[in-house]
């Protein structure tokens, strides 16, 4: 399931645990645990952008214009990309 979640993040750029939980018919807590495990294994990294600058977010489809919003960003590491390459993602 970890590889499936990693592929989903890569292919669809879907980072929302709630949306992934719904798509894969899992509890959100289970998806969050998968995220923690992927981070622990070094396949993804998570960063937080606090106090979002609306001008920096113009490319976002969900442009919110809320300066106090905290955004979590997920990136697949080189190690994660190598794993995906070895599994023909």
C-alpha cells in the first residue's frame, strides 16, 4: 500500500490524506500513518509554509487569499523517485 500511495502522489499530485483515504476506501488515520512511514523511509518530505503570501500562491487552483493559512507541501525525494523508476511508475 505504501508504494501505491507514493505512486498516487507522483502521478496525480494528490497530497490530501482525506482524498486519498476516500479514493482507497481507508481511514484518514491509516493514510496519515502511510505518510509518516514514507517520510520515515525517506521517500517523501513534508514542509510547512506558514502565513501564506497570497502573491506567492497565484498558481494554486485553490487560491485562498488567507494570510494565516498554513500549507503542508509534500515532495517526493530522489530516493522515492528511484523507487518509482524501478517499479515503472
